[in-house]
C-alpha cells in the first residue's frame, strides 16, 4: 500500500518526475499499484493526449488484472476524443473481455467515444458500425452475465439513436460491417424476441428511438412495428409498457391495427402504468373524430376521477 500512496503523492511533485514514476508504476508487479497509476494518468492527462491514450489502451488490452483493465477502459472515456478509430477498436475488443465489469465499462465508453456520423470519413463510419455490431452481439450472447447484457442493450439504444438518420451508414457495407438495414433486421429484431424480459424491454425502446432515420425505411419500419406489436401481450408489464410507448412513435397517424391494439390494451391490461401509456400513444396515433378512441379517452378520465 505504500506504493499506492507514492503514486498519489507523485502528482504533486515536478511533472517530469511524476510522469517518469507513473510510467514505471504502470509496469509494477503489484496490480493495485498499476491500477492507481492508470487512474492517475486518467485524472492528469489532457484530453486527446496521444501518449496517454496509447498507454491506457495498452493496459486495457493487455493487463492481466481485471481491475486495471476496467480502470484503463474508463480512463479512455476521459482522455480519448470522440471518433478515435483506434480507441473504438480497443473498446469493441473489450466487449469480449473475460470480466463483466470490464465489458460494461467498455460498452459505456463506446457511447461516449463512438463517432457521431455527421459526414465523417469511411473509417469513422466503419468504426461506428463495428461498435453497434459488437454491442448487439454482446446483448444476444446468453453466455454473458445478465447485468452485462442489460448495460450493453442500454448502450445499444444510444448508439442506434446516433446512427439513425445518417445516410453514410447505410452506404457503408465493407467487410461485413453493419449497415442501417442490418441494424433493423439483424440487430434490433432479435432483441424483441430475446428470452430475457429486460432485453426485450430495451429492444422496444431502441426500436422507438431508431424510428425516422435511414435505419427505418418503410419496409424496416413495418417489421419493427409488427415485432413490437406482439410485445404488447408480453407477460412482463415493463416490456408491455415499453412496447406501448414505442407504438406511439413507430405507428403512423390513423393506423387502424395499432389503434385497435391500443384500445384493447387500455381496457384489458392489468397494469395502470401500461394503461396510462396506451392512452398517451392513442392520442398520438388515433384519428381526430374517432368515436372509439374518444370513448377510451373518456374511460381514462373516468378512471382518474374515480381513482
């Protein structure tokens, strides 16, 4: 533990001495010392410092201790800049780490660092596609811890949202990387039928967030709509709730099938939260002057009054 104290003290001495000591500490035989050295680098390095990013990436990829790898992955989210293709590749690799905490940290760091596709170069487009594909693979793999799959699914929602609406992604299909069509057909749809309720819930949320961009053409949107519609009969109330919310975003105004499903949901679902969301979605999808939808709304008002 004395070594750890020295690592902290080293940040207060001359910069050259501190850096030299921290560099040596990164190779220390004690994993606790290496971990504190990684954290010190993360705190002290300037954003975009190429040398610090290289050192952190090396620890993330090669250190034998899971705590050091986790600290290094978190450090990359602090020091690296968004769109750094090499760092994204490192983080995608850590999605398959043997430790669940490292995997979760990598998923969360990808949300911070994966390129925002606003006219980026093809390498950035490919990196973003690799990030989405890697997260989706982690979500679907039942061999991993449930907590890890849930975090990866939440992060996938965020990345799909960033991809949505960018035509460049749809054009990038090199080396088998995910295109926007893949995101809908092979990444999102399997989430909606996953055996884990939490994954199905996040899948419905992801489908709603992806709506409206190049990731959801008319045919893709119809596929998502059909899959989410089935989740309105899910055994888990949280899944049904997410599906009902998604209906309000995926369905077009006046969609008679969705309107009927929402009306039935409001009248028959046993969860008050689901019924409330059904009413909200119905107000978005239903046609003005629709007598049946108006009757459902009146029933909702009556429920509120009596409650």
